């Protein structure tokens, strides 16, 4: 497993009051990675960014979503360190 880069948090939602769903995107907004974890595990927040391997990524076809994710990655990078929890 080779690390190919870093994805930044672009979306976070609470599902059924028990599961936190997070979406991390590449800086160009072309790929994303979705993760889910129990609320009680994420009591100290979730990482602002994560290291990724190529086979974990899902392509994003919608140009509007790509643009939104690029802007959110830029904002997150400006406001948070890569290992900071948010």
C-alpha cells in the first residue's frame, strides 16, 4: 500500500444520531473518500486531513461538486493544520 497524497475534510454529517459520515477530497476536487465512524469514537473531532492510497479514492464526475470541494479544501488548508482535529 503506497501513500499517494492527502485528502482534506470537505463534508461531515450525522446519520441516525449515532454515525458520523465524513467526506475527504483531493486538492483538485476530482476524487473523494467517504468514511463513517461511531459518534462515541469521534468525541475529539475528526482529522482535518488524511493520507490516502490510490485504490481508496472514488472519482467525482460532477463539475459543480468538484468546484465546491476544491474551495472547501482551500479553506480547510488555510484554517487548519493537516493533523489537527476539527
